[in-house]
C-alpha cells in the first residue's frame, strides 16, 4: 500500500506557534535522520486522521511530499492530547533503501475458529502479543506478521521462534539471544466456566464438610468424658 503525505515547511517553532497552527487545522511535525538536517513541517490534520485509520500507515514506508520533492520516511512517534485525542505532533524518520531499520508491525491471527483447541475442545484463544518489533530493509517491511492457528491444540502455545517470517525479516527479540526472549505469542486454554465447574466438582460438598466437623467435635467431647485410669 502506498501512502503520500503532503507537508509544508514551517519556519517557526515553539509551543505557542504550534498551538496557533493547530487552530488552523494543521499538525506540527519534524523529519529527521539519514545524515540530513532536521526539518520542521506542518501537515493537514484531516488528511493525517484519514491515513491513521489504516494500520499499515504506522509501519509502512511513507512518501512525504515537501516543496515538490518526495522523501521516504517511516512514522516514529505521535503525540496526542491526553483528553481530546487531538494529534499534537508527529515525528518522521528518513530511511535509506540499503539500511535496515527497526519497525513494529501488527500480528494477524488466522483460522482461529477452526483451530482444534477451539473447534474440538471448546477452548478460548489468548493473544499474548498483538504486535511485533522486526528488523529488515525498508523494501521488506510487511504489513503484518501472519500467525496460522489451523493446527493449534489446547495448551500448546506458539512461540516467536515458530513464526513463519517473510524473506529478509528478523524478530528483534530473538536477536538478543536471551533465554526468555522466545516468548509465547498465542495459546488456547480451557474456558473459565469449565475450570470453575471442575473445581466445584472436585471440591467436597459443604454438607460433607459440616458433617465431618460435627463428627470430629463429637469425638473430642467423648474423649473428655472418658474417666482417667
């Protein structure tokens, strides 16, 4: 998917200036990286809001059109108003085609309804990770990482090392080599209602517990009444 973001240069910086251009329907931002000078820009907030509705906008290579020239960037940060959810500022990083970059992409789970742990055993799916940081060349950035649950049974998680990745894509966590880096991504477990039901089945009936307590108390009293030899 191709994204073209129209931007204008802004000569001024500062909180008050940024506040003023937001009133005009613009979003302040910066472009940095790739050994070039930082550029302050402003963006149309309606165009940006529409682009942000597409998940791929957060991780794919974007073309920023500035002064009639296009720059390839990725979105690095979005600052939002804590209450109004208004976009306050955006950061874009320039990229080079021959340099690998770290990006975060969403995980797309498929065949959930036909997974054996769900269809046969009636289990519930737990998504333990919903997005993944990867490293690759800009041209190899996928829109998402697909995780297929078609053969997944109950209580057998899928780990990071088991994911099928596009060519040229690596998982950042697995590059570190730490013992706990191979995290579980998804697992199917028993439904909570079934767990509670089993616990109740295994637990002794309340009447049985009360009866046992009465018998114990009665035995203790009988021992007290027995004469000493």
